[in-house]
C-alpha cells in the first residue's frame, strides 16, 4: 500500500509539472487534452536562437500539496520539486542542455493510507546534445530526454538514447530509440512488475513516426517496439514484449476549431499469470477530441473528448504484465500518459471515457494583464466498461455492470507574472453500479505554485 501511494504521488507530480510549466510559459493548457504531457519544450531557451558558444542557466521551484480522501481514508502529502538547468549554445541551432532534479516528499496527514515520509529523489532529469544542420531539416538528439510517439498515448517519458528527425517536402520522419534501465528506479514511470520495482524498469523502445501536413492538417502513422529485459526467476516469468502500430490526424478547421484523433493496435506476447506459458496480445485503444474557441467575452473554450482501451475478462489488474490468466491477452497496456480525471485516475484499459468541459478567462476584459492571465476550467466525465465482466484499473469495479461512474474536475491556473504562477485542482468521483452500493465518493485536491529563477 505504501509503495503504491508513493508511486501515485510521484506520478501525479511527474504528469502535472509539465502542464504547470507550459502554462507559465504560455503554451496551450495541457488540461485541454487527455495527454497532459508536454514535450521537452518547457524552457523556451532551448528553442530560442542565441549567439554561438554562450551559456544560459536558470531554475524553477514547484511546491505542491496533494490531498486524497474517501470515507475515513485520507492522505495529504507535500512534494517540492526543484529543477536546475544549463544550456550551452554551439553553432546554428545546435546546443547542449542539462537539467537536474531534486524532489522532496513529506506526509502531512495519514488516515488508513500510507506513503514514505521525508523521501528524497535526486536525478538527472534530462541531459542531451541537440545537433542540427543549417536549414534545420535534419536534427539529431543524443542523451537523456523525453521521447514521444504520436499524442503520447502509447509512449511518452524519459529515456537514454537518440532521436533523429528529418523534414522533407514530401513527409517528416522521426526515428527514436531509448533505454530506461539507467533511470532512478524510484522515479521511473515504466514499472510494471516486482522485478521493475526492485531493479528499475529495464526496457528498450524503438520506433518512429511518418507524418504529412496539408492545409493546416497533419496525418501520421507510427510503429513502436518495446523489449522487456527484466531479470527473471526460472519459476516466475514476467517479461512483457509488445509492439504498437497506428496513426492519427489532427489540425485546425475554421481557425477556431481544433481536433485530434489517434488509434493504436497492440500485439506481442505476455506470460499467463504464475506460469511460463505465453499468450498473444491482441488489444487496441484510441482517443479523439475537439476544442472550439469562441471569440467573445470571457474567451470560452468548449471541450469534447472520448477515449477507450480494450479490456480482458480474465485480467484482475490492467497494469500488470502477468495479469492475464487464460487465452489471448486483450487488455491494452501502454507506456504513455493518460489523464482522464484526477479523482479516479483511470488506466485506459477496459474503459470508455466520455468528457465534456468548458474553459474561461473570467477577467479577459480587464485592462490589467495579470488578471487576464487567470483561467478556469471545468470538466464532466462519464466512465463505462469496455467489457462489463472485467475489472478496471488495478482490480476495481468488480460487478458485472458497465456503469463505472461519473467524475467532475475543476482547475484554476493563474500566471501572475512571467516567472510566477499559481494553480489549484479539485476533482470528485461518484462510483457507479459496477461498484458496491456502499463505495465511498472519492475526492482529490491539489494546490501549488511555480517560481522560475
């Protein structure tokens, strides 16, 4: 229980921090899409032109308080993350970028839930060499960085490796390869099995994307292979070998309507629970959404989203590599980021997720820039099972009923100054008929700030 709650807190901070940074630097709010991951562009200094052979540096600090509760259970945790970065420009747009991270966690309240107190994590967050030709048509990155495929549904996260991007008049090509076994095992989002938790997730990812842009639209296809190198015992097989194929389309229509859609099919092999017998993986998932920007007072944004992931009636845990007990493994398992409500925090497997929301700038009419930077966001979510007989998440919603429940998320983002922002989230989940009748309502609260130095 302690390890799971510790990982929950760290995962939330890992997922949410890039969204706070993107708001701080003016990027699109990550809450507008399922994947709240923002690529490694959190410091615009890595993108801005600069004189050759000069050095830039800086830091930011993000203290956060997270409170989770349902019934008599409560866990309140303080997590403070400090990042230090340095960028050395080379020639043209080539540069060396290094960022270190220190994360300190302390428990404020524990009621029937536990997490490790006074927990420190020190890690090399990213550190890579970015090389580019004069025109920027060929770019190569080598080192520790964020890697992403498509929208980030099947893969996004840090790794050690390389990425080659080639831009042509016909199509754009991205090829990547990374290894995750050198990451700090306490700060590694690829953990699935006990072997991963004990030794660090030793996984190799290799794949790429081919995309073509036309008339403000982008069509792309992708492929990804994941090789599990986890240490195994002769009597306990845990390696999960998976491959992903798919594509997507995104773009802008009528200047104020943005949309995206992506589909992924998963193949490979996994071991049946507690045996050395392998079964075939046959799973798939997809997500789509539209954002409608209305040019009027308060700058409203209407948001509609849908996502699904296949499930398996023989699985009791949809994040376990050995969760399948018989036959083919039809439970979708991924290495990306899915944000479908902070109170339930659903795994995108055996689930349909329907979301609708509204974003507002309540002081958009003000002559004060600071007030105009306040953003409010609310979303309603309805959850249904893909297979009514199967569980969701790590073994929840056990009854043979498709009604998982409903959720409400509310968020405040306030970029007070260019180097200071405040944020707050509140979420609630109301269990449906797939849960026991006495299942408690879940609440999630979070508040914090980001200070750039």
